[in-house]
C-alpha cells in the first residue's frame, strides 16, 4: 500500500521525536487558540468538540466494532439531562460529571445485553427505539426533565480571578475533557480491544473460533459508546446550557450517523472531522439560503460520499493516489491499490492503512 | 365493543400502510442487502406529484397511476446512478447515502412546495358504514383492501412470472445469477422501481389522513422498520402481518392503557420488538441465516 513507510529512509515527520514535537505543538496551539479567537469562533469550536466526542463514541460501536447504532444521540441527551438535573439540585459538579458518565453507561449496558444477542440490522432497530421512545418519555417525565420546555443550567462560568471570559473557559473545559476522551479511546482501539473489535466486525464466526466472544465485545463496545455519549452530554450542557426533548430527536440521531461516515468510519481523526461537519454544514447552508438548508445538506452529503466513499479522512490518500496515477499514466499502478479504486469503497483495503499510519 | 372493532379496523388500515412501506424496504433489502431510509421520502415525493397533478385538474385516480409509474422510473434511476456505486462497498456508507437521499428529497419537497400541510384528496368517501351495529369508516376498509390487492399482485409477480424468478435469483446470489446470464444490474433497477411504486401506493392512501407534508412518512418509516424486524427480513408475509399487529396494538394500547396514551404509543412496537427478538432473534416468521466460514 505505502511501501515508503517501512523503508529505512522514512521522512522526517515520521521519526519519533518529530511526532512528539508535533503533539507538543498541537497542545500549545490548542492552549493558545481560545485566548486569541473571537467569541463566536470559540463557541463554534466548543460545539464541534461536543459533537466530535459524540461521534467518537458512535465510532467505537459502529466504526470499530461494526454494530450499527442509531441511538447514540439518546446517550448525549441522557447525559445532558442528568447534568442539568444535578446542577439544578446543586450537587457537586464532579459528582454530576461522574453520574453523567455512569448512568448512560449502565443504560447502554442494559440495552446492549439484550441487543447484542441479535445480529446486524436488528441491533440497528433496537437502537432506533432509544431516540424514538426517549423523546416522548422526556416529555412525560416532566418532574425531572421540565417537559417539552426543557431545562437550562449554567455551571461552566469562568471562575473569579482566572481572568478568562466565559467562552474561553468553556472551550478549555471541552478541550481538556474531550482531549482526554480522545486519547483514551485512541489507546483503546489501537490495542487488544481494538483488534478484537475489528475481528468481530469482520466475521463473528472467525472471532469466536479465536476465542473472542462476539457477544462480550459487542456489549463492551456499546457500553463504551454510551459512556462517551454521556460525556458528550455533559459537555453539551457546559456549552449550550439548555436541553429539551428535541435534543435527542431521531433526526439528530441519523445526522450523527451521517457525520460519522462523512468524517470517516473507524478513524480517530475522522471523528473530529465528523463533529466539524455536524456543526459547520448547517451553519454554512443557513448562510447560503435558509429555505434550502435541507436540500443543500442532502446534496452535500451525497457529493462527499460519491467522491470519497471512505469519508473526509480519506481525502489525503485519494489525492496522493490521484497524483501517483497521473504520474504513472495508465501504466502499472501499484497493484494493491487497484482493487480499492475500482470498488471505490472504504473497506478492508483501506482501513488497515489508517491504523498503520498511526503506528509508524 | 363497537369502539373496539372500530379501533381494530383503523389499526388494520394504518398497519396496511406501514406494511406496504415495510414490504418496499424488504424488496430493496433482499435485492441489495441494505436498508433504504429514503423509502418514505421517495413515497412522499410521489404523493406530491399526485397532488400537483390533481391541482392541474388531472383526475385523482389517473394522477395516482401516473405517480406510480414515475416512482418506478425514479426508483430505477436512483439505483442505477446513485446506489450502484455503493452497493459493493461498506454497507454503512450505503445506508448513510440513503439518509442523504432522504434529506435531499425532504429538502426538495419543502423548497418547492413549502413545509405547510397540504390537503390531499381522498380516494374513498369519508363516510362510515354500519355493520352489525358497528360503524366502520370506508376509508379504512378501502386502504386495507387496496394494499392487500397490491401485495397479492406482487406475490404473483414473484412466484408466477419469469421476471419474478430472475429477481429472486438475484436476491439470493447476485454472482451466480450473473454467471447464468441474468442482467443483474437491470434486475436490481426493477427491484428498486417496484419498491418505489409500492411506496407511492402507500403514500397516496395515507396522505388524505395525515395531510401532505415533506416529513409525512418519517414516523411511518420507523413503524415500517419495526415491522420489518418483527416479521423477519426474509418473510414478506410475516412483515405484513407484523405491520398489522403493530397498527392494531398501538391503537388499542393508546386507548385502553392509560399510562401509554397517545404520546407514548410509539413505544408499543419497540417493546414488542424487544420481547420478540429476545425470544426469537430471527423475527416472528424469518428463517435463521446460516453463514459458512
């Protein structure tokens, strides 16, 4: 696939020290950015962070473990409601955060224990029920949720003496919590569990013949996804400070799935891109013409997937491939890439490559 | 008692609409192995075409027939020029493409015909008939009958004709079908076209009741998916029966179980799914699929 990667003369940016320098640079940039940007840009970035975390959770269960989940937004909503309720009752914020992680994880575990018994599409159907039933349920339980009016809560104001504006403080909160979640998830999917997920996704029978219980790993993936969804709900409350049953509507849930595939399934960077897509595209289409929003969003989604079936994360690879092909003319292109170009899909041929780029 | 029968008949008619949509989903799923989330959206588009034609003084029945024909063509075109590219790739991507198509069609209808509710003329008179002291709406009976007839025709097509045999062959194993000389691509187009046409019938029947909006069938799509899973993906008859069960049960539960009421009646099919799938993961009428490693 990319023979240059393993050869001794690897480029500068793949040496270990350069990678560490890159990470350091990223951290410094992220630390400075909230201080220098406008309030609007900070808020947009914070919202991207919220949805990037939600998409990341979805990626764990759907991208890595291959179980279609159409209910991820429910866990975001659940986390947001728990946070709002806890803040209203004036509980300790750390306790609220822990509850906003744990309760969705437990709910996710219970759902998964039943749903993971089923194969393929049945899981999608059971998870579809979460937002569909969740919305009327949130309206019904108005003692806890404030009914259709929803509830608002402020808890992420900048502390006295920090000298920060509220939007800067919120963005720091999102960056730190989101960053930790991304780092932990990256380690998870790069290690033993990630490989087990990949086998369960590829072929459950092979997995069980290797001693990897598909059931247990599906439940695990779903539980982790729910937990991350709960975290994103906590961040949602920090940034948007308001939640209503509409937060977890079915429409939002399938948009989240679309954002994940557009960003790039089974990819950490893809989750970030997916979050950016989820937040930026509606803003962009609203800017063009509010009455055309849905039309443009649909068209954009189709165009992106038509050009890049592997999602936005496959753009650099598609570009190099295009360049290599134009250089080589119609002659013998590197053989391993040809099948993936002809089928035009982001399946087996492409996924290992992203993994390897990360390891190198 | 009268109320009970009325609820059952009304449930049967909404169940028929879910059933038609569910059958369209099964048709596509059997042929291409993916779930078409745009099935409802395509049907709404057909209903808008019908509505537009009747506004230009085309008789209703003719307008419906034209929209069914156009839907067939549209379904085939979508398969050929949009879905074909994703059919062999990652199934998740293909599913998201149908979500994109749904957004696009909804946006298109909303942009062209606004998001306001439009009155759609009814094919059946809005009267009720008394039968053994129970009043039943003609529309409910008519809807059920039309959809049952459509399904019998479809079944006949699949079992009795050469085209049906070819379609089934492609559904079971596209590669072997291609080896034996079947034009797989064209047959897939026919499959998508038939599904879209069936959706158009369902939309024309349900539109007077729901009034026409771009998101008219979003809820129905969810019920249809529930019926698909409950009935089992491999069994057309099972899917329709499941849709009827869902339609009737949710009507009854909304009225007779006070905790559920009208706002939570949407939960009924899913609770049903949950229970059924735990006991029978392949659905009520489906067959277990066996995979060779």
